[in-house]
């Protein structure tokens, strides 16, 4: 099915003359009844059959006629039959119907180009002339006038589309004349002629300017022709500088000649490309034949290779079978020789049995003596070491025993005192109950004893209450003292933060990573500056690893009957660090990791601790206070 714009499908091919005529007649009817629009609203023309191109082009009448004729009469095989027929119909429509149509507006032609004869000489590039521009005389006698850009904008707003308005100046200043430059193409000529016709319609054209029958008011404009070009004034001089005289027919002939030359060049290029394509096809055919021969040769060589491999495999199997048979024969011979040798060996063993026994006894005696000597020496060393261990163990056990015994005695004393007091209370209560039963007859002595027992009971209960109150007070006092000690320790840590870590007592940041091992390790590989930069980057990376709560390279291990959390030395990250950076860097990271796990395993941030750098341990509060007093006394003595 054909599309409405006259184009067929891409599969159309060149048809017969009758089909071409049918296409042309049908398209011509569409143009006549207005189905396809040719004339645009601004007075230019368009090709309705080339609107699917990337850039829609506007034509003047002559350009569109030349385009339609060129495509319709093209001999190129790339042009489809329907495309040629559409453009032939368009050319027919332009020649018969558009050229003979009359303008709808009285006094103005529909196509301004029709007013120019083909042989009339015009200034090219198309140029308009403006005269009688108002000027003003300045104090120094020179004349000035309006700028050309202002007049150009006015012409653009009226639809003439000039590219430039160039005022003409002489030694007196502004001459009152200017030239209007238009585009060099056919739309530019169309605009220039429209510009001239508009001023002619307003009686401000060339004819009115050169007439002497009326006063000249306002500007006068017209299209520059040969008369203007040849005048010996400022306008003619300028026209001769910027352009030439050409007729429309000469320009059309020149364009036709250029187009013919372009078509000829393109035809030659296509012919060259066609010959080149044939050469390539010939080479491809030759290459294909050569490839077939090569593939045939390859197939033959492959068959010969397979046959040779088969023969080699057959020969190898036969050779292997022969070797296997020879191996069996040699094995049988070796078995016979082995039995013979074993028989001779038994005889030799019998003959040498006595000598062997004698040598054995002698050797055993020598070894026995040597073992006894070594055993005595080792036993002496072991005994000495065991004695030292036993002595040390005995001392440790004695010390632990004494400490434990003292604690037990202290606890037993406290318990005995409490139990004795409770027992006395219970005894008094028992006596009291007995006395109450005995005092039922009103014995005065019994009642007196009951009163005494009651008093003692109340005293003992009071002592028990006092003892419990004292115990509670001691517990509260201990907690309060412990809190005060912790606060004092914090204050001491804050006071020692700014002091040097070279002192005996100072503050250590537990979990802080030491960067010196990183720098020393990298100095062995890089120069100093690069080593410092790389050490800083790697150290910062491991600081982030230490802060990561998801990385916890520890495992629980049973040590001496107790479950303890120990470092997982098989952790991949630590193993890679040790392999890449060495033992010192590994030790620095492990130290920081152990410290942060001990002091702040949940928060994973650095904690300050009072530290004894001399003994490499946590310092006591007493050591910290003593250190501060020493510092204070020393500074007091210096002042």
C-alpha cells in the first residue's frame, strides 16, 4: 500500500514506462487538488517528497524546479521509479500551474524573481543601495548618521533578512548612503528583490530617487545593478570592491555547470568504486579458491597424521608387550637367584652366629656403661632442676597456704564471733522459756532469774544488731572508698596526661597503635618521604581495623582448668600482615588489639591508664600519688 506522500516501500525497484506514467499522473492529480502542499506560508516552496530527510529545505521557485527536474530525470540506479515519477509530476505542476498563477495581492507579484530578466546584470553577492539617510553636522564640520545595525534590525523585522547594513563614509564623515548585503543564495536574491519591490511600492525606489519632479523625503532603496556598479561615486567604488556583475542566467548556468561537474565527479567515483568492488570480488574469489585448496591439503595432512599416529600406537603396544614378557623372564630368574642367596645367607648366619653373639654381648656391655654414665649425669641435672622446682613450688605453696590460712582464720573468727553471739542468744531464750515454765508457781527466785536472763538477752540482741549495723556500715564505707579511689585515679590520670612518657610513672593510651614499626619496615623498601606517606596510610588503615567491632580475632581456650579468651593467631588478616610487614609490625598490632580487648572490648576505642613504665605494668594509685609528690617537691626546691 502506498503512503500518502507519494513514497513507496524500500523494496520498490525501477518499473516499466507504463508504471512510471501511472505514478506521475496520480501524483500530478494530488498536487492539483491540494493533497500535497508545495507553497509555504512565507512565499517560498518546499518539496513534499523529500520531507523525510534530516533537514527540511525551503526553495525559491527556480531552485525547486531545478531540483524536481534533476531528480525526475536522474539516471542513478539508487533512485526508485516512484521517486522519479513523483518529482517529474512536481516539475510538471511547477511549469504548468504555479508559473501561470497570479498573485492574490494587487500590485505585488507572487514571485519577485519573475521581475528580473535572465540577462539583466546584478551586483553579486546580492546588494541593496540605501540613499538619503538623515545626517547631522557636528561642530568640527563632519557628518554623522544612524548606525547600520539599527536599520538592519528594521529590515529583518520586515522580513527581508539582510546579513549586514554597511554605511558609507568619506572624508566628510557619513555620506548619507549605505549598502545592504544579502545572502549569496537564491533565498538571498528573493529577499533583495522583495526589499526593492517594497520600496518601489511606497514610491521610494530608484526611479523616484532620480526623478526631479518632487522633494526627496526619507530613505530610498533599490537593488544594485550594472548602472550603480559603474557609477563614479562612493557607492560605485564600494560595489566594485565587494562584488561583481552577474546575470541570473549566468549564475544558473554556473550552478548547473557545478552540479554537472559534481554529478560527473560522483559518477567517476562510483565507477572507480565499482571497479574496486569488482577487484575485491575477484580477490575474494581467488582467496576462497586458495582457502579451499589449503583446507583440502590440511584434511589430507590430518588423515596422514592420524594414520601415522595409529601406526606409532600399534608399534608402542607391541614394544610394551615385548618388554613385559622380558620383564617376566627376568623376574623368574631373579626369584631363583634370590632363593639361592637366601639359602647361602642362612648358612653364613649360622657360621657367624657365635661371633655375632660375642660382638653383641661386648657391644651391649659398652652401651650399658655409656648409658649408665649419661643417665647418671642427666639424672643429676634433672634432680637439681627438680629440686629447684620443688623448692620454688614449696615456697609458693607455703606462701599461698599461709595467705589462705590467714584468710580462713579471719573468716572463722568473724563467723565464730557471730555464731557464739547467736548461740548465747538462743541459750538465753531457752533458759527464758524454761524459767517461764518453772515460774508458774510464783517462785520469786525464778522470776528474778527470768528478769536477769531477759536483760542479758536484750543486751546480746542489741550487740548482734550493732554488729550487723557495723558490718553494713563497713560495706558502705568500702564502696564509698572504692568510688573515691576510682575518682582520685581518674583525676590523677587527667593530671598526668600532659607529662612526658619518659618518666617512671605516666599515662599510657591502651589500644593505641604504635606507628614506628610501620615506618621502619617501609624504610627498607622506599625512600624516606615515600616511606612516611605509605606508613601513615597503612597505619591509618589498621587503626580503622582496630575500631571495627565485626573483627574479633579471639577464641576461647581452656587454660589450667579455666576458660580464657586468647588471640587467634590463625586469623587471615593478621597472618597476611605478618607475612607482608614483618614481626615488629605484627607485634605492634597484636599489642594494641590485646589492650583494647582488655580495657574496652565493646566500644573499641582508646582508654587512658596510669602506667608504670619502669616495671611495664599498671601503676597503683599510691605510686601515682608518690610520683606527683616527688615532682611537686622537686619543682618547689627549684623555685
